[in-house]
C-alpha cells in the first residue's frame, strides 16, 4: 500500500480499527537488492546472510516500524543498475561492490584498487582514518549512505594453470573486477574480460574466459570449482581486496525519523564484525572446497604480492590519481594506511 491508499483506508475504517490502522500507516517497507545467491540468516552466502540479519535486527529494534523485502541474485534489478537507482531514490538499499559504479563516479574505483589494500586490518582501519572519512563524505555527496563497511579478500580461479606470478597471466583472458585491476592484468600480458561476478561461471564454462579474479565467498557461492582446475587463494595475503558495503539511498534515509536513522546506522556498524569473521572464514574454506573438487590450490607470498603492487603503482595507481582532484586525494590518503 502506498501512502495515498493508507490514508483512504483510514478514512473508511470504524473507530475501533483506528489503532491498528495507525500502526499500519507508521510502518515503512524498504527494499534491499544484491547480486549474490539467496539463502537464510544462518546458511548460504554471508553477504545475503548479513542483509537478512541486518533486516531482522532493525525490524526488532524499531518494533516493526521498519520492515524489509530482500531481493538476492539481482532479482529486483540488474546488478549494475542498483547504484544509480539508489542515488535516484528508486532503490532503498543494496550490498554493492562500489567499484562497479566507477564508470559513474571515478573515485569509487578505489574500492578495488590492486594492492592498495593488502590486509583486513588495513581495510577496516579505513573507516576511522581520513581516507574513510573522505570516502563516506563523497558517497553522501553523491546521494549514498554507507551503512556497513564490508571488505573481502580474493584470488584467482583458472581453467588451466594457477595464476600466481604476473607472468602467469600472459596470453590468458582474465576477469579482474575493476578497471584498475584490468590495468595490471594488461601490463602482465593478459586480455581482460569485463562482467559482474554472477556471470563468471557461464563465461568460464564456455571458454570465453580463462580465469577470473573475485572474492573467496563468490568462488564458493557461484560454484566456480565446477569449471576451474586451479585456485590462487587470498588466505595468506592478497593484492585483491574489494569494498562491498551495505549502502542506502540518502533520499530515502533522510525521510526517516531520526530514531530510525540511528537504528539503521547502529545495526549497520554491528554487522561489520560478522562480515570480517565470515570473510576470513571463507578465505580458508574456499581452499578446502577446491581441493575436494580436484583443483590445484596455491597461495601468495609477500614477495609475489609485492610484484603485483609494483605493477599497480606504475599503472593503476598512477592512472587513478591523474583522473581528478578527488581521486588524487583519496589515493594519497589511502597510501597513508599502507
């Protein structure tokens, strides 16, 4: 029911029904969309679980004033449309990889900048550092509220040999996940493929792509072990860290009473501990999943991560910093956390 329907209904109800009708009128239903496989609050992809736990806790604390409809697997709208829909107020919330919106807002490519983040401690440290303050301000200015910081490490799954050293990527068709990640792959001699993580399986299955970089959780949730023969994990360190926060439309957020806004932000902050623990667990679990499927599993060394970082510094970082003043500022602030 929209607001007009509710008001019309109130006008036609007997007085005895007014308390129930008033409660109905005060409840708000919010839609949360994301691209990941759906499950429950206790099983499945942790990103979907996070959304469901968040929704349940906010509904509980708001005494039912806020309710949520959750749409996993891009079932409400296509993956790449979710960010701009939030900016317009056409979508309430999404757990969304910010680098997917890098074409719309170049600064957001910092959310998947190769080797700029190399540990979870550094990643979550951004929230209270100047780089996090600036990124949060930027998103607000673009009509987006950062509700929960969610970071994930990742690696590379391939149909053939493992991709560990930069030279291993030469001649292969590889999905990096962001423009900047693609730049280091090109420098290493790979041909890049651009698509959302929920389309990787089909591309690898058909041979349209030889390898893909994505998060440990996506390697599990999208069952890529069925089409991969090798996995380079992020469990002992990575140069692939993605910022996939829970976001909310500022236009929708600002319409809510202060008490409800405070509840959303408080629960969002509490979800970050769950996200960190779940992501770390998936970094370990993914190795077991791929080994069981018969894939060769390898890890990165600090020396190898350094090689990828040096490529990133002269290509992706340089290109990003030259984009505009905002990119240069964010890059400089992020490098202070290394």
